[in-house]
């Protein structure tokens, strides 16, 4: 459910500054592994209905590389690497606290609203 709430807040922020003829066609975000990309995409599709973002493309990037403090392994954590509030190292299975729990907007591409042809 936190995925839906995060997307809802994101859409509210993006729509807030738009005029009646503005439209957003793509949003690129970086997310913490606490979010499921599938759940974010589904929430984005639901929340953007009847907004200037309807039909926009959502690009999701992971939080980046993580280093295990126990064994030094480096990997790009995903939602599957979570165990409660911890990331689990794929090499040694040690647990590390999640550093970032946020969602950051990296890029917003806008364009004119679609024209209605009569």
C-alpha cells in the first residue's frame, strides 16, 4: 500500500504546477528497494487516470549499488533483497539497514495536451 501512497504524492506534486493545457508524457524516478516496481507501475496507471499524466510513461531506476559491510560484495538491491527493514547480502546473507526509503524524481518530460479532432 505504501507504493500507492508514494505514487499518489508524486502525482499530486507534479500536477500542482501544471496549467490547463500542460501534459506530462514521461516521468523518470529513482526508488528505494522498499518499493516494488510492478506495484509502482500499477499504482501510476491507476492514479494518473483523468490527470495530465494519463498515458505517461514511468521509468523506474533502482537506488544504485550497495556494498555489504561484512563481506564487501557489491550489488544493486531490489525489492527481492528485503527482509523487513533490512537488505540481505546475496553473497554472505548478512543484513544491512536500508539507507534510503525514498522516491526521487530524476526527469519529467512534458508536452502539449493532445488535440481533440472533431
